[in-house]
């Protein structure tokens, strides 16, 4: 009888093992999600119109384009001209109290001479062809640089040092970019924007066709 009572009491005790396993699963999932976001990829939304029409940006994140940023590629290869990159504010931007990440397109590479002439970007004295992402009416000028350092960075020709990049927005008439405040060190680059996943009617990779057939403009 004692054995029977003992067995009955055991069967009535709740089995909490599933709660423990669920807790372990949740904790592991959180660590994996944080690891992926920190080291592999992360989702971001576009808060401004500086990359129009390539990416639609607005302060309302529910109406803005949302993208996936690849954080692995640049650990093995150098950024390339035409890449759309997300980067943390440079020292110059921090002086102007910017704290959030920026998104722009890489235009100038280390070692290149960059200048603006007649509304166009010239690299090593050759006009850069930007027809794939700029409309014919878009002019690249420094007149938009009404804040920050004066004169603007590209008011005169510049040579890009090692491990630094010139980035510009696709919406040249409304983009606060490298023309105004200078270069982005490679260490500031968080990753490359590779996929738009919102809105659903615009899901897909960015810049599907090669922007520049060769390594040089």
C-alpha cells in the first residue's frame, strides 16, 4: 500500500521539464539573433530621401523602404564603386551632433583624384558615368552644402587617402554627403545594402545590373 501511495503522489507532481526546455530555446534564439545582427546581417529602414529614387526614405518607418545590410563581405573584400553602404558617423559628422548611421553610395576609391566640374563627378580627370542611378536632370554641385565645414570638402579637387571612401547620395539635390563633410574611413562602414524586403511590391536585390563593367570609371 505504501508503494502504491508513493506512486500516486509522484504522478500528481507537475512535469516542468518542458518549461525548462522552452526557456533554453528562447535564450538560445535570442543569442543567435543578436549574433546574426552583430556579425552577419541586419535589417534597417531608410529615414530620409537622400537615396531617392533608388531607395524611398521617410521619417515614418512604416512607409519607408526596409533593407538587409550584409556585414560580412567587407571582412574579406574591399568596398567597390557603386556599393550602397551603411556607415556610422565620421568624426566630422559627430562634431555636428550626428549619431545615427548614414546610407550612401560609394563613388570614390582610395588613391583616386576626385573633383566636381560642370555638375558632374570626375575621377582621375575622367567623367564618371552615373546614368544607372541618376536621372539626366540631376547635377552634382556643392551648392547644397549650406551647413558643416566651409568651404565644402569638394569645393576643390581632392585625392582620397588609403582606407577611405567618398560617398554620395543618389538624390544629389537633397543629400548631405561627402561633397560637404569629406570621406568615410573603411572602419566606419557597417556593411553593404543588398536586399530590399519592404514594401512587398519592391522586394529584390539592389542594383541588379553591374553599374560599372570594369574596375575603372
